[in-house]
């Protein structure tokens, strides 16, 4: 729920946050309001339309499209973490 999310964000230590695409704007807003470090927000687009995915790609640095198989999810997370590390170094 929203309260638990805000508490977790205030605790910090997060590298990546996954959120349903429909909730991503709210989660991003809560991240800004909580003063959370710099976790990378990655929306998960499950059953989204092509236009919703195209819009999400404009708004977010990375997205995951579902359904996704376990190995593909792990590969995507490796890519996301490598991308985040690259951002932190620049």
C-alpha cells in the first residue's frame, strides 16, 4: 500500500523499483516526495497496448514487457542493473 511504499522509500538502499505501468507515475511522485536516493524506476507493462508501451519508453529509461519468462526476466534485470551502474558512474 502507499504508506508501506513511502516507509520503504524513506529507509533507502534500493537500486531498482519495479512497478506496474499503471502505477508508475504515482510511484515516481512518491519517490520524489520521499527524498529517496536514486533508485531506477522500471515500469512493468503487462497487457499494455502498443501506444502505452511507446509512451512509457519516452518517459522511463527502461521498461519490462510482460508476460516474461524467468530467464528473460533475469537477463532484463542484469541489463537494468548494468544501466543503473553506468548512470551512477557518469
